[in-house]
C-alpha cells in the first residue's frame, strides 16, 4: 500500500500523518543518524537518514523520552546478557 501526502506543491510518498505547518511543532528531538546506500547497493551514492520525533509540547516529548529510556531497561536482549540467561551449546 502506498500513501501520498500533499502539502502545498510538495508530495511525499510515506506514511503520515503530516502536519500542515512546522509552526505547530513545539518540541522535537533528533534521535539518530545513519548512512544508507540508494536502493541498498553500495555502488550507488550514500544517503543520510535522519531519525527524529516531535510533539506539540515539551511535556509530551519528555514523557515519550522517559518511556523510551524505561523500555531500554527492560530490553530482553540486554537483560539476558546481564543476567546470563542465554547459553549456546556447541553440541546442540
């Protein structure tokens, strides 16, 4: 399924939702950056991905960031290593 969002003359092929004006954003945070090759082919130019999030208030942004930090503390991949819950048997 393809979603197209139009703002003025700008067309965007991505899932939304979008807002009519960036002026409505009162709080934002850049979360991560990463490189990616166009169409996944290293012979193509490298693109820069920018990950971020925005909210209508700083209070909502802070609550979201707190929720993310709390979720990281409960990540089974991290806890499993810390608590030595995973084992690999050579003969298994």
